[in-house]
């Protein structure tokens, strides 16, 4: 497709696996011991950290023209206080890491930000999680009390001159009810 970027894989040589001692209990060595898969990255390829983590790391973000446009449009939507913006793209195209890059570019004195990475939860739990990331813990389980406390939080932020922006990653998993 036009939006995909095809990069041929480099011809990398793997280090000999016979030199990698394994932890007898887990099949791998403890991190930082100078043994095992963790140190292959540093010793063999001279990397400073593991390149394959479960969570997106914006330090490894490659800002293509398409990503730059997505960042610009998302920041514009936030700065102009649009109530909703939707970022779409193919699986693995970099939407999650782009969201993190957007948050890092918003000035913390002007914006309170939240990112819900796994919204597969009840609606009021999502609201409480966003409030927690905005700096307020809402302990109540009453829908009325949660929404009242959340609105009070938004009013306080507004009176402080701060705008609140919440990003819900993987929003398609939110159940319709």
C-alpha cells in the first residue's frame, strides 16, 4: 500500500549460541550478569540497550513524513481543543509510539496528559485512570461521584490555564454498552 514503508532487512550475522550460558531454572541468564541474551545486544552488536521491548519507546521513533503529519495533526487537534481526534493506520504502522511522541512534545505547564494503553475495562474505570494520570485519584465506585470528581478536576485545570488531553490507544477494544 501507499502508506507502507518497505525497508529490506539487513544481512545480520547471529553470534554463536554455544557461547550463551543459560540459567538452568529459566533457560536464560539473569540480566546484567554478562551472560545470556541480554548481553548479546551489548557485547556482539555494541548496543546500549535491548532493542526489543514490549512497550513502545519513543527513543527509537523514526519520524517519517507520514508520522510527522500524524504528529502535527494530533498536536493541532489538542492545541485547538478539539473534543475528539481519531488517528488511524495499519497494524504496526507506529500509532502507539506516535501518541507517545505527541505527549512528549506537549509542554507540561500548559497540558495535563494521559494515555490509556489498554482500554479493555469498564467506562468508569477508564475515566478514573485518566483522572489518576492527570494527578487525582478517584476512589469512588459511584458513576455520579466519579463524573462529578472528574468534572471538578477538569474545572480546576481550566482555572489554572491548563488543558487536559487524554489519548486512548487501541480504542477499538472498548465495549459498546
